[in-house]
C-alpha cells in the first residue's frame, strides 16, 4: 500500500465523497474506494462527453453558420409572435 500526501482541504473533500458513497451503498468505504469511485465517475463523464460530441458532429456546416441559422430562426419566431400580438 502506498502513502500519498494531500492537503487538509482535499482530505475533507475526500471524506465528504466517502461519506456520500457510504450512504449510497450502505456500507463502510475506505479512502481508496472513494478515490476509485471518483476515477470511475470521471471515466464515465468522459465517455458521455464523447457520445455528446458524436451527436454534435452530425450537424453540417461551421459554428458560425449554425449561429446564423439560429439567429434567422429566432427572428422568424419573433416576427410570428408580433403578428399574433396585433
């Protein structure tokens, strides 16, 4: 088993993570388990970002073209609302 040095602030935050994890799984957990949980969570979040990026990648054109289209659609919607209001 290795020893690592962490600040008191980090230790307090890690203790909070371990406490929440203990409440969730209803069993005592070590700092090692809390750290592994955080690492696993980071890994999952990274995969979610990759999945989201793949959906974003299906859009055609540049970001500026997308912004222009959104501005046009917003103006069109506002125009329709104004016509309904009068």
